[in-house]
């Protein structure tokens, strides 16, 4: 099993500990088969939008709902 973690990286590759994000929407349904590198969710943080990408091939299990706040390192989903 692989955790999908929210990572609020800035262009300088720093991850601020207080950088909150919001899960805007899932791009893939819960229980769907996904592949490594595939964008799975859209996240908004510090006025910009970013994506959470799959780190493995398998089945997506969503752990948060649309509109939920996220902190860096927060698990948004699992790949089984």
C-alpha cells in the first residue's frame, strides 16, 4: 500500500510547515484503477492550483473529501 501525501512545495523546493491547502476536486473516482504518475486530485494552496499524482499503480482509496483543508504531509489517499 502506498500513501498519497499532500506536499505544499514552493518553486524554491521548500515545504512550509504552515502551508495549508484545500482539496478542490478528485480527478479520479474512489476505487478506480490508477497508474504511477497519473494526476489524481487538484489542490489549491497559496493562491495557486497543483495536482496530487499517483506514486504507484493500483486501486485508489480516497481519504479526504472535496473542500477539506490539508496540511503538508497529510494523507489524501492510498493506492492498494
